[in-house]
C-alpha cells in the first residue's frame, strides 16, 4: 500500500472551526484562547471513499498501521511501533447469559505493547515525533499514557519524560523505569502534572504528547473503532461502552466510526456510552446538566486511570455522546472492583479497575433501557489488570492455606470448587 497523500488531511478547531494545513500547527488552535483541541478533517474522496475496504486497508498488516491511509503521518514507521493494535474482539457468552443479553463482545486492548489502549495514541505521536526529528517526547499521565509513551519511545529510540501524580500504582511506575523513561512524581494530582508537561515542553521545545493537547492522540485511538468495525465484517455494533476520564478515548472512538461511515464501509453509528467512577464524575455531571464543557468535579477514585477532576477532552467527549444518542453512566469503585472479578471469572480477561467500569455499568443500563437485551454490545478493555493487580484483590477468592492435614485441605478445596458463587 502507498503512503497517504498529505493533501487529504487538515486540522479544524473543535471550538471556533478555524482551519489549518496539516503542518501549520503543532498542538491546539492558534485563534482560540487556552487549549482548544483540533479535529482532523480528511478528504475522504482522495482517501478512497466508495472503494471496497480491501483496496484501502492493508489487511496483511496485523497492527493499527493497516489503516495507514487514514492516519496523518508520513515516512517509514519504525519497526518498534508495529506491535500496537489489531487486538482481539471476542464474544463473552457466559457473561451475556448471566446478564440476559443476546450478544456481548469485548475488545481487549490489554494485549497491546504496554498493556493499554493508549499505546495507539503513543505510537502515532512517536511516529510523528520521528517524522519531525524530535529528540524528546514528554507527557502527563496517571500511569497508562505514560507507560504507553515510555514503551513506544523505548522501541523507537526516542527519549521519554513523564510527569505522574504521586500515588500512581507502583506497577505502572516500575514499567516506566524499566523502559528507561525519566519519571517525575508530582504532588497536586493529575492537573499539576498536565501543567508541568505544557511548561517544560514550551521552555525546552520538546514534543508534548499530553492527551487532547496533542491532536494525534485521538487519531491513534480511533483505530480501535476501525478494528471493531472490520472485525464485525464492516458492521457497526449497536452500542460501545468506553471508560472515560479525560474523554479522549471516547473522542477517538467516535472519530473512528465516523471514518468508517464517511468511507462507505459501515452504514450507521453505534451509540457511545461513557462510563465514569462516581468518585470522579466530571463528564457525568456535565452530561446530566446539559453543559457543553465539564466544569470539573472531585476526583478521588481508586481507579486512578479515570480519576480526573478536569477532563482535558471533555467538550469533544460530550459532543460524541450526544451526537450518537448515547449517555454517560457512573458506577462506584466497589462495583468496578466486583466487575474485575466477574469479567475474569466469566471470560478469563483480567481487566484494569478503570476498564472494568464498563462491565459494572451494564446491569444498570439494561435496567433503565439504555441498553437493550437483544442488541450487539461491545465493551472496550482499555488496560490490563496487571497494571494494578491489587485493586480488586479483596473481591477475589481467598488463598487456601495448607495446615499439614490432608483431610482438612481436601475438604476445603472440594467446598470451594463446588461453589458457583
């Protein structure tokens, strides 16, 4: 497959709609105050709209780069970045039966390079950094985006600097250090980490990957939606559930399905449902009140990947939910902890606590009719449970201790194995 024609891409401000050539802007809108996010506008006719997917999609490429024609980067992709994407989409028959659903599927992005969907954003950002000749990429993260960037930088020979809030799970910090990232732990939470990433990037001229601020993040994440559509035979599901903190994954998923519609590969848009922790409900509160931009809220969730007080991509995330007739739901951290174990027991997939909120939300969404039992529903697993393996430990079965008396041990094992709870 040939490289995409750069003339088919341009940026448009998501607030004032000002347009820019692809290489005329680095991060956000030059006309709006603050950090107004940019949307990628594609000349779909030039990209091959109306042609069969197989003439545009490189089906021989088992990664996110099979959609290279719709991704705004040029040049060769470093071999270290070609292990991201094309993750499995699998049926969850036991969980579907338990919930009374006809068809429930899980898109397992815990299989990516660093174990997170955010590898998709980082792979595209690092590819762009290499195209621009950048030496250092910096980001702010509660853990997963940092680990994704560290892994992609390590795999492609680019230096990585990450700002993480104090209290980030040790397993995530260990992953960063193993990938030779420079790690700065920041008191004051995620918001302070974001501010520092902007400041150091501005002062030093380093390339900033921070979510939504860098417009390539959502474009990388959109590939998960392209894959879902392709893996369903170029049919869109009825509903897609996405965990939401900053809201950038939701923005990317909406963009990906929009691309499939515009290219003529699917004939409808699924309803998008964002799920948050009740302990960090900024998007939910804005959706419930009819606000266009979240005002900010408390952020004290144990699911630190979505524990965000001020969503960096809240405007576009809310727009995506409303445009698809979706909604925003909240669940408690305790419900999410239970869902980690429920998903693992019924599918073998060990999901991160922040990702399990989607499974936790299903009973309530079914009860109030926002999800119907006969619909095709996809939940997106955005991270591996190994990112924070202690998060749901209290909801797991206890470990059996051998007292030295075989009869006692046998009786306890028999009791536990007979327990279907």
